C-alpha cells in the first residue's frame, strides 16, 4: 500500500457503508425516536449520533469538526439536542441501533469467524489512527464561520472526530467492534480531509463550491448543508478571484489541480493506520489477498 494513495481511498469506499448505516437504517431512527428526537427528517439524529463522542459541545465545535455545515443550520440542532438526550445516552443508543441494523442485514453471520477476523484487523488499524493525529497546519482564518472571520485550527491541532471516537471504549461484540473501527477510520480520514482543505484555503462553503465545480454533484445537492444562496454566491466569487472557477461556475484547470492535491493529501493523511496493519505481523508478508503487493 506504500506509495499508492488510491488503495487508501479504496479502503474508505469499502468501510464507509459499514459506518453510514447509522444515519439511514430504520432501527437507528427508532432508537433516536425513543430518545426523544424528531425523526421526521434525519438531521436531529444525525447531529446527535455523530457529535456525541465530542461530549455536550456547543455549535461552534460542531461547525469546526464537521466543517461543511453552515453555522446557522448547526445552531438549529446544537446544543439543544443535548437537552433531549445526554451524549452518554446517545452513544449507548447508537450501538443498539448498529447492533439491530447489522443483525437485520447480516443475520447469524455477525457471530461468525469472518466478522471476528475483520473486526480484529479493523480495530488494529483504528488504534493506529488514534495515535496518528492528522493535520498540524496551525491557525487558519475561516470566512463564514461563527458570523465572520473566526480563528480555527486544523483538526490535528485541536482534536477532531477521529480522536473523539478513538477515545471511546471498545464494545465486546465483533460486529460492533467492526462498526466502531470503521467509524474511527472514516472520521480520522475526515479530520485529515479538513486539514487538507484548510491548507488549500478552502473553508467550509468554498470547499463545497469547489467540489461541485469539479462535478462531484450538482450544486443543489449541497443545499442540505444549509448555506444560503448569498453565501454560496459569495464563495463562488472568492474562488473566481483566485482563478479556481470559471464564469459559469465550473472549475478551471487550476481549480481541478487544487482539488486533486486536496484529495491526494487526504489519502496521505489516512494512510498511516493501514500501513500499521500491514507492518503489524498480523498478516503474513505474502498472502492470498495480495495486500500490499498488487
């Protein structure tokens, strides 16, 4: 895997669905409703599930660690969500939600040797992620955060969602260990991605505008992050002034190059846990999986 960032991205693609079931599975909405959250739409439970490892934090910390959401949107859910249920109760409920969801998806296989082996390897990688803080970019000025120019540090400096999840106790059941490891690894990657975006001068709304500009999704898809049309338009103008966007809102060659550098930096930041697994001795130097070879 050394020197092949695409492999790191492939591992993210494989593990992300294991984590993201929490935000969409019926059992997760049922557990959220039992806590008292409004489940007519998904955001109340989403912010609770994802932010709970941080503790009863305020909106500013969620804006910083989630990065892509408009402060005004976050204010609608944080910190009021902790009045509905304390973080410890949310953490317990999210494991119940994952347990129920995995059992519905995988049946008796959650008790089998494949889950145990996958959980052991994923946990090894996640524990390495806990020792590897991404970022370290120092202080950056972030437009549009907390109503103006606010000081924000890269996640590796102040701590992010990867570190918060890695500090949680490990569950006993292998399928829950696998989910928690996938969660640590995806949030560790996310922390590194934020560090890469900040290093490139792509602050929250600019990051989304630039992502839409390279064809990741239509701008309307990003409306779920809560930015107003005026905020989106202002970010487009800032990127155009930097030569990163054309007049029609598509990325220039320079804009595409910058986004490619961000993705490469993200993969590099996320690589260390997987290298730790390959070098741990848990896997033989040659194996039928071809890990680290092909």
